[in-house]
C-alpha cells in the first residue's frame, strides 16, 4: 500500500520534472531566437537611422554647398569662359573639382557633364570621355545629349566604333525631334567614314522619313545621292 501511495505520489513529480525540462528547452530556444531577432531588428533600425542622419546632416548641406558652387561655374560656362568654368578662378571651384569634391550629389553629378563638354571644346577628348562616362542622366534628355557628346569625343579620339556606338545610344528617344536626328546624322557620317555605306543610307533615310522637319533632313537627299540613292 505504501509502495502504491509512493508510486502515485511520485508520478506527478516525475511529470512535473519533464514538463519543467521541456519548458526550459522551449524558453532557451526562445531566448536564443529572440536574441537573433533583436539583433537583426537592431541592425535594420541602425541602418535606417544612419541613412536619415546622413541625408539630413551630411547630404543635404553637401547638396546645398554643391549647388552654390556649381552656379558660379555655370555662369562662366554661359559666358564661354571654358577654362575658368572647368578649372575655377582661384576663389571658386570649377566643374572638374566640383565633380570630385561633391561626388554623390546632384550638382556633383551634373558637374561631370559640364566638365566633359568643356574638355571636348578644349580638344581634350580623353578627359571629356572620362567625365562624361561618370555622368548619370538616368534616361533623361540630358543623358541622350551626353551620349551624343561622348560619340563626338570618341570620334575626335579616332575611335569610330565607340563613336558610332554612343551616337546610336543618343538616338534612343524616337520622340525627340532635335537630339535624335542630329545624332542619326552624325552616326551616318561616321558609318561612311568606316566604309559602312548601307548603314549610313539607313540613317539618312530614317531622318528623311521620320524627321522631315529637322535641320539634318535638308542635307539627306544630297548625301543619299552621293551614295547612289535617288528616289
């Protein structure tokens, strides 16, 4: 009887111990996962805070300084003072240094475009290529213009293959009646220079048929006739 009672009394204790161990294991696993989850959340929160802090306290003031710096260089560019616009006047930065000092800002990015244009007009094609390739116009009309100017730079650098490549990129916007026919025409001339008359004819015909009101259309019939196309 005593044994029976003892067995009955020890059974709940045995179950309690098992339950306790199971609960401890569950709690341990929960704590382990909780630490991992909390760590991940902390990292994400830290990244978000760092991003907004960078944007508010570093990027915004940098953007403002860059915008102020580029405005002076732009005024020199508009006045056709290319050397000063590019290199500065000793007190104000030029496009080349603005692009470097304010890299990552909108004005710094735009300075790459201006610097490339200045270098090309000063007949320094390698530096023009360098800066224009740093410019990111993200599908804007200015990007198409930059591609076309890159084509000019490569042609000046005696690289007709890359020149044609960038001229063709500049014609990607079929709705543009200014930039597209201009670089279709320059690509056609480059094709002729590269002994690719058929491709030149294709571009001339495209200008004639799709951009008849463009300035380049006035020259197309003459160029096509020179290539033996009369229609």
